[in-house]
């Protein structure tokens, strides 16, 4: 019964926070602007190591972000 009450309180708190315009959930690891910049650098021919150094995004994350782009056909 206490689990149900806890879940209800958490759901209510989330809905109140969303209504106030606050971000709910895990924080964004890499802003969209940085990812777009990384895509631009990749299109210009930079290596993943160069892109990682310029953006601060780890190479493993760059692999993931740039492979999503290839799968979508974008």
C-alpha cells in the first residue's frame, strides 16, 4: 500500500514540475547544439578524435550520435 502512495506522490510531483515548465528526468548529457556542431565537423571531414577534442563529447558517444544519423539516412 505504501508503494502505491509513494508512486502517486511521485507522479503528482512530476506533473506539478512539468506544469511549471521544469525539466523532469535525467539531465541532458550533451546539448543538441554540440551534437549539431559535431555533425558539421564530421561533414567537413574531421576525425572523431578531432571532433572529440573540439566539442568535449567522448568518442564513444560520438560513434552513437553519428551512427544514428547514418541509420536515419539524414
